[in-house]
C-alpha cells in the first residue's frame, strides 16, 4: 500500500511545458550555469528563454502567463523576488541554489540535471505558501499596500529609542508593546527575520500569521501565533517609526498611522520533490544540527 507521502506527491504532480530561466544580477556565477540549463533544456526539446530577474520583457511575459514554470538560479533573495513576481500570475518557481543558505530552495547547484529530469517525468509537486497583504492607513486613507512572502516589520527608525505600538487581532486588542519593532511573519518568514528575533519555526504549509516583538522592554516578550484566517492591525503610538516589507527600503510612519495585515488572495508556489518532510531535512542542514 502506498505511503501517505507518496499519495500527497502523486495527487499534486506537476509537469510543465513552457519553462523560463532567470538569474539575479548580483549572483555573478549563476549566469554561466543558466546558459548550461538552457542548453540542457534545448536538448530535451524546450526553447526556454533566459534573462535577468529584472528583464522587463520576461517580466511582462510572465505576467501574461506565457510560461508555466520559472527556474530561478540564485539564493533565497532571488526566490523571494521571484515569489513577488510569479505569485499574482500563479507561475510556480523551481529554485537552484547559488546562495549561502537556501531555506527556500531544495535543489543544490550540482543536482539540477537530475532534478530537471524528474520534473519533466512528473515526479514533482507544488507547494503553496501563504503571502501577506499589507496596508498602510492614515486617517482612513490607504497610503500604500504591499504583498509579502516573508514579513512586514514595523520598527524604529534612525533614532536609538524604543517605540510604542498597539496590536489588535480581528478588531480586538491583543497587547501594547514598548520595543524596537514588531514583525508580522508568514510561516515562510519564520526562518528569516522572525527567527533572528527569537521567534519559533513554523512548517511552511501553515496559513497563520506570526507576531514577534523585537527587543521588547517591559512588554510581552513572547511570539504569538494567530489562528488561521485572523488579521492583525498595528497602531503606531510614537514618532520615529518605519515599515519595511520583505526587507525592502523602509517607509516612514507617523503617529496614529495603522498597518493592517492579513492573508493575501494568492499564494507563492514552489516546485518540490519527494515527500513534504524535505523542509525538516533542509532545516536540519542549515541550522547545523547533527544528523540522527
């Protein structure tokens, strides 16, 4: 009788027909490898275009759903940017690790030939990861909105001084913080900034928002995992406050501004191989924990 992991894999099997390859300009050694991938795919009958993640023509074609898989050659930052690009169009991403960590990536640089063979044999499945929808509101007016794969962080600006924040969940007061900031993270982001701030690691398939305070002072100093479907509002009670979404350049916030955060209407999709336990094996390796 097949195991549960095999049932999961086969029921979500995925065989693309129109691949595209992108690299991140700062990962210089990824470009030559991408050329090898192009030649490999051409030998299999695929005329796959290749370019920078910021190539406007490729980005437009992706948004128009001309491709059904994006092969990203780079690191976690490349995957993060690819997620922002591909999620609205529902294009899955296969990452090949040319970075330092690779929490988001399953395929290492020496494995891609084997894994691409498996991909086109139907031995891959799609993992859906929740994203956040973030709104910046002032006096009832929306000043900005973003989508996040990792997190939205409301934190202090240039002054080395704690800020005051109030967090409400589903319209009900949760708590107030005196802190350096508050992170609202996805399960994906639980291995990023939220982990560095002392938060727990969540399995990637969870659709919960994780709240992690940064350097809280005489405040709640524990992370809070919200119920699936819950939203959070962060009210700014002091000056010298900014918001940064997925590590992008911070935007200033004013006193009495509000940041509303909820699950986005679409997910980021990643191509995976084998059973869903890959996440824990990957985590074990990157956290330098001895194998058992």
